[in-house]
C-alpha cells in the first residue's frame, strides 16, 4: 500500500515490519507541523500596513487609514468586538474587509493573516 509517498507492506507481519508500519503511520498522521509560520503574522502585517503609503492602505482596506481606525474603535466600543486569542480588533476588521471587499477565500485569509480556519470562520 502506498500512502503520501510512503510504501507500506503488510505481508509477513513480523515484529520489525509492524514497528515500521507504526512508525510510518506516526510520521504521516501524528507528527504535526505548524502551517502558519510566517514571521509577518496578521498583527505585524496590520501594524506595518498602517505605517505605509496611504494608497496601499486604501487598496488593502478599501478605505483610508483614519476611517479604518474609526471603524475599529466603533466596533470595539459599540459592536462588542474584543481582541481574542492573539487576534486584535484591527486584525479582525481587516479579515472581514478582506473577505467582503476583495472576495478573499478562507484559505487566502488564513495565509495572509497567519490564522487558523476556526479563527476565520468565527
């Protein structure tokens, strides 16, 4: 049997072979490696973006810097939005704007902001 490029033979069934199968299974399914490892995480990206060119901010957020910051403040004060699990209010608003303003997919948002699927879908 071949799975993910690893060939596993079950015939014979000796102890060494069983150990090899268990080891191969562990390598494929139990050894987890993080996916989102870019040093430019969502919060760092947002902070960098907010200090950049005004036209770039407009392209990314679909609004100028000051209205973006006012929206974040409004969502914080009146919308009940709070920073959660390392995701700032600014980042949450930017994720929303990426989906609504640019039509970004869930996976595109995960990669750009270095967040998990569950963070994007909340």
